[in-house]
C-alpha cells in the first residue's frame, strides 16, 4: 500500500501545481502575518475544510505543520502536502487527535514553526469550529489567525463540506483576520464557547 501511495501522490502533486499555476491570488492583511513571522512569533492558521485547496499560497516561505487524518485518504494527502513543503502529523478528532496535537505543539515550540488547522474537519459539522486550534495556541504560545480562502468560480464536490475546487484561470481571494491569542487560564467550557464563537465569526 505504501508503495502505491508513493506513486499515486505524484500525479496529484503535479495536477495541483498545474491548477494553482493558472490562478490569480488577491490577499488582504498579509502584512500582519509576515510581521509576526519576522518577529519570531508562532501562529495557528485556522480555516474551513472546504477552502483547503489553495492553501499553498498562504504558506509561501512559512514553515508550517498540519494535522492530517490517519485514514488511507489522509495518507495520500499527507504525501502530497509533504511534497509541497508542509510538515504533517497524523490524527483526527476521533483517532489519535490529542496525540497529534501534542506532537504538533512540541514541534512548534522546538523549531519555532507555525501550524495550520481545518477547524471543522475532518468530518464536520460544516463551518462549526472545534477546539484543536485553541489547544495548539495555548500550548505553543501561538497566535490564532483566522483565514478565509475564497476561489471563484469553483466546482463543488459532493462531500460533507461541499469541498471547493478552483476553476483554472479563476481568482482566489485570501483574507487574514487580525491575529489574537487565547488565555490558557480561561479555556474552561465558557471560555471555549467564547473562543469558538469568535473564530466562527472572524
């Protein structure tokens, strides 16, 4: 299986690069992200699962680790992401999630890198934030950075999140909200509700 996945990752990688090479990107508030990176601050980029496809434009020269499902599909995704220069740890909300988040937070602290989380993944509900990003922010002393990635026009896949595939030669609008931090001492039930509400709004 591992050998077949190694071979399968290559065409997905080249197809992805080909599609993204045709897209025109427009970014808002990128300077806040680059400023924190230059200052040596860590960040947790938070986005919706259906907006994951054009993620590499967010990355640029940033060193980022992301959590990927331990499923077979996740194995293929991890291999493609690693070809694209991201680091990966394996886990989900139902299988090894806390172990994966701990691994990501240790990597962030040890090497001063950032993280990226699809906060409603891997299985939804769609556009309802879970708590993994706040755990990473608290344990790695990292800024929460909400991100919207909005391609137009798009194909929608028949998945739980209506995953968006940009139409070649289209546009992608990327919005970075102002970074903020969670208070590790206020991540009780009411604090998490407040953080989720803010993240979903922003």
